[in-house]
C-alpha cells in the first residue's frame, strides 16, 4: 500500500513539474544566417453559378530563402527574402495543368518582429511568372509567436489582420481578420528531434471588393482554422507547421448582370523551415 502511495506521489510530482515547464516563444534571428522554407498549399474550391456547380483544385509548392541582413535592438530582423522555385498544379473545367517555375527573381526586403509579424515589405525584383502564384507574401509569411515565456498548458490569444491586394489571378482587394487561440500542449518528437508543440484554432472574417469587365464585385465570408506548429528551441524558430482552413463565402456581382455566387474553399498547408548549412 505504501509503495502504491509513493508511486502515485511521484507521478503527481512529475506531472506538476512538467506542467510548470516554460519556453521562450520568439524568433531569435541571427545576422548573417540563412533559412530555407518549403511551403505546400493544397486548395479545393466549389462555386455555384445558377444551376451549374464548378470545382477547382490547386496544389502549390514553393521554396524560399531568408537571408538575415541585420537585427535591431528590439529584435526586429531585416531580411532579404527570395522565392527560389515553385510548382503549380491546377485541375478545373476538364483541364489539368502543371507548371514548374525555376530560377525565379522574386525578391523582397522584409522586416519581421521577434513575434514573426511582418512590419514592412519592399519588393526589389520580380518576374511575370510570379504573378501566377497570386499574392507572394502569403507564401513567405512566418507563423506568429507570443514573444514571451509560455508554460506548458498555457493558452494565449492573437488577432491577425491580412490585407491582400489584387493580383494577376485575383481581382479582389481582400481583408482577412483571424482571431486565434493558441495552446502550448507539450513536447513531441519528429524525425529524431524534440519540439514544443503549439496547437491552434481560429475564426476568420473575410471582406473584399473588386471590379472585373466593368462589373463591381463584393465578397464576404467566414472560416475556421485548426492546426499545430513545432517550435525548435535550439534555433528559436518554428520548424514545422500544419494547418487546415475551411471557408464559406459569397460573391455579389452587380453591373450588366446581377448575381450572387456561393463558394466553399478548403485549404491544407504544410510549411517547413530550417537553417541553411
């Protein structure tokens, strides 16, 4: 009986110690270091026009490089970001197309905070091919961190507002507001390394407007996000991220024709980032 009580006490003590463990969740950028990011985005879209339902599938893979040029006193990093190559696969309206884009010249000088927030972005160079990928900044964004020490089991909230400008394949200027809840759930091993796992859920609000062929268009919608990040304390970076997004939207068109187009969109994203050796 005494042995059982002692075992229970030891397990309880170990659990208490584990739950009180904390980690500093912020990006610790180092001047002169380079990081390579691989992003994979799979999207399925269904929209209805009148009695006709149309479906589209796209898969985008992109490789980027972050070159840390300088660090300010408060931890902000001036970064030269280069889109190295990309592959785009689309299937829609009976057509199946794959494009491989190599030696791309898309470069931007971006400033990131220690939380991963994009403070500023200045485009340095680009090619017409990069317009096929839409909004480039969405493929090279960093996952957000709280920028402070967090205990295992602790939750925190963040509100993220993204502004998307019209691009080659998108006539809309769109604002997306994400209300996020994060939880530091514990430690997990992946590919022989131990990480801190950050789980998250989020709610999206989508509003946009645009003009195409003389018709005014307005978009609104809502969405849900779920996923997790693996934080590597050795390099103080999110090394792996996996997320799913489900959105319900409608597009109101006014002009020569007036109509409302319902649309659903599901998206799965996988992102890895590692220090370039």
